[in-house]
């Protein structure tokens, strides 16, 4: 597989089109009056204009706190959009600590410059984004939704 | 250096044969990228450098390196000569006198120099002759909607600091300035009009003489961002009748770290300094300093000397090749790009349609594929282009986009390279599984 094909795997192109979780309504973009257990974050990549606003809903408290919903709105390249779509599928239903662990692992893979193979057991479909780590200019695109999710999740603690 | 046997060749564009010879002077162009021959179409961001420019810098360090304008030793004199000769060469290249050309780090630094100097003229006690540059509440600074952020943000900041109001001339759907709207925007309140000669996104070439006249008619000072014109057209600041002009060396075959501000001598000598310190003063006491006239007034601290030597080598290279011929060649490449892009399904070119004058560059949108992905695909084919907003977010917003892909040519690009670029672009939508028009 060429480096380009490993970057743009079929699953990524499909996810970029599917945009799962991209249903944050316009009136919630400002993130005002967030209900308890909900966090929201806006992330912008000034280099290319990729942009996402992502909302994390949680249920339960303390050790039982779990992600119950992800909703986002955004615009950007196929890598950033696919990444947001995959993230939305992956984390709903998982405990907050588990999600944070997943984000940490994903970040480590992305920063590895192609040296670290993603573990599908941990990252599921997001493992298909491993090819991005060989393209330093694109790591930010892949990380955009994850950074937003991390910040939003922190707000719910 | 380029030479042709028949004189009549010197009137028309460069020829493919000449361009192939020019390419030999740019060693970086001869390389493989991702298994393909490099096609460098990002000169609008920064140009490549000919051997003569690199040699000029090296020769300076091997033979003459020293501080300038101080010290009585032989090397200091030699370095000062190199530095001031370079100033004359670059000044002459744009039709300015020696004392009308100030070295800066780049165009951005040049625009900030002007804006900050005007800001300094607007606050506190200033000399009577500096008052002509003052702006404040009720005054307007005018720019255009097509500006690079470098020619927008410094003016926003000047207005914020002084209470003046920033206005802009809108553009039309084809990227051209709305001249009707412009006519209504020049009023007695307009104190400064700063605009780009050539858009770095649409390739639009603005009618500088006409715009400068409209500004002067209401008594405004005229600042020209010549970043995308000085490298590509024969520029004469006197014929264009602008009061200031800025450009960057690195976009015109010279190294990074040097650019220039042209200013009419009587204006530069009346303006308050921006950066202050050594090398720009006459007498300093513990309480007070008096300043040298232009250009030293604006050149505080140790200057980019080897870069100046190399900048002179760069404009010599351009002059010997012939700016008119370079411009004609690039215009042809630009038309070839636009015509070729328009023929590919799902591509929208920003700016004027094929057949209308534009600089040798083309920014475009690929329906269904984000610019970042377009750039990645082209890079895999060895084609280097720029993606993003190209530091012109308001222009992109006006055209309904957040990003685009831009190919920009220079004197060393061939028609075969433009064709290779077009062939690669034609492969983008199929690769990403997008069909239809
Ligand atoms: C029209 C225009 N103005 C200003 C600039 C800023 O030039 P520099 O980054 O060299 O200061 C650029 C460079 O991209 C440009 O294209």
C-alpha cells in the first residue's frame, strides 16, 4: 500500500462522508446554559481552517460517570471529519476514565511518526488513522475532535 | 545567465528552451519527491534561489563579513560598500532613490514599520512635520477585502490604538475590486489607503495608478503591498505614484530575513521612527536622542548584511533575465493553469476566468474534496502547492470558502510542469470517490 493509500484507507473516506455524530444543532454552538454532566469545546486549526464544536454528555457520577452522547458540528478535511465520526461511534457507553485512556493512547500513536502501530483492541476503527502519524502536518487534523472531546469531558467531572 | 542570439526574443515571453536553461541555476528543482519529479508550484509562498544568490551570501562571509556603518577598519568599509551597493541595486530595481529604500526583515515587518510609525505620530508630542501622519477618531484607514493578513492586521491595530476607523473596498464575485464602491469610500476622512498590487489568492492585478489617484485626490497617503508584484512584474514606484511600497526578498529569489520599504524621501524623513536604538541616531544624552534621516532612521540595530548582498544578486538575476519577459511567461503559465483547471469537472477557479488578465497563479476549490486532502494527493504526485486560506481569511469568506488550493508559478516553471500539475488535479476527485460535475 502506498503511503497515500495508508493515509486514505477506505474506512476513512467512508467515515468522512458519514459524519456520524455531526448533529449538534446551530442554536447549541455557543455552548450556553450547558446542562449538568455536559461539556462542550470548540477547536480550530488555524493552519487550514478545520473547525469543530463538540459536545460530550455524561450520565452517572463519580466512578460511574460514563459518556452517554457525542454531538458535534464541524468542517474540515477528510482526516479531521473521519476522526470525529469514528470517535463518536467509539466512546458512547464507555466510562469517563476509559475514554480518557483511549484519548491518551490515540495521541501517543499520532505523535509516534509512524513508529507505533495502533492496537485495534484499544482504538477500534480509530486504528485506521495510524497512517496519519507518518504525515506530521496532518496529525493536528486527526487530533482535532479528540482534543475537543478531552476538554469537554474534563468539564463534566 | 540567460542569453539569446536573436534580439527580437527579448521582447516576448521567455521560451521553453530558455526556461530549461534557467532551471540549471536552481539546483533544488532537480530532485525526486515521493518517487516523482518535483514540480514546485509554491513560489507565491516563497521562491527558490539561484546559485548566484547563494554564492553572493557565501562570498560575503568568506571575504567581507563585518559590521557596517561603524569601525574604521578595511573589512568594515568593504562590508558597508556591499550593503549600500545592494541598497542602490534593489532601489533602482523598483525605480526608487537610494535614500528611499529601508531594509526590513520582510514585507510584514515593513507594513508594521509604516503602521507603527503612523501610530507614533498620532500620540503625544511629536514634531510638527510628523503630524501629517497622525490618525485619530473621525479619520479612516482604507484597505481592501482581498488583503493578505499582513496588510490588514497592522491597520486594525493602528485603528484600535488611535481610535481611527478601518474601512475596506469590497471585491466582486470574480475577485476584482468593486471600483464603484471604491469611489464612494474615498472621502476627506480617508487618511491612509493601503492595498495589494496583486492578490496572492486570485491573481487579480489591481489598477494601481487609478486607485492611487483616487486616494491622492482626497489627500490620503498611499501604501502598496508589492509582495506579489515586485517578483513578477517590472515595478516602478514613481510611475505608479504610490507613497510607500513594501516587498519581501524571499519571494523574489533572495534569502529569508530581508525585505524592503520604499517611501518617498520627504515622507520618510518626516516620519517618527518605529524601532529605536543603535545605528539610527545622531546625538544621544541620558534624556534625549536625535535621529538620522532615512534610511538609517528606520534601521535600528545590526542589519541583515549578507542577505542584502544576496538580495542584490537576486534582482540582478531578474533584471538580466528581463522582468517584462518573466511577466509575459508567467502570465502565459497562469492562463494555461486556469484554462486547464476550468476543463476539469468539479473544479472552481477563484478569481478571473480564463482569458482575463491575472498573475501566474491559480487558487481553486475541488467540489467534494477539502483543500488539505487535495494538497496531500498532489504532494504524493510530487506537486508542491499551498493549501489553506493563504493568510487571506476575509477573501475566502467573501467567496464562500474556508480554504483553497493554490498553484503559483515563477520564471523557472515550464509548461510541462503546469501540464503535470493539471493531470494530477484531474486525478483528485476519482481518488476520493467523488463523481459528477
Ligand atoms: C500579498 C502579500 N502580502 C504580504 C505577504 C507577507 O510577506 P512576508 O511573510 O514575507 O512578510 C505575503 C506573503 O505571503 C503576500 O503574498
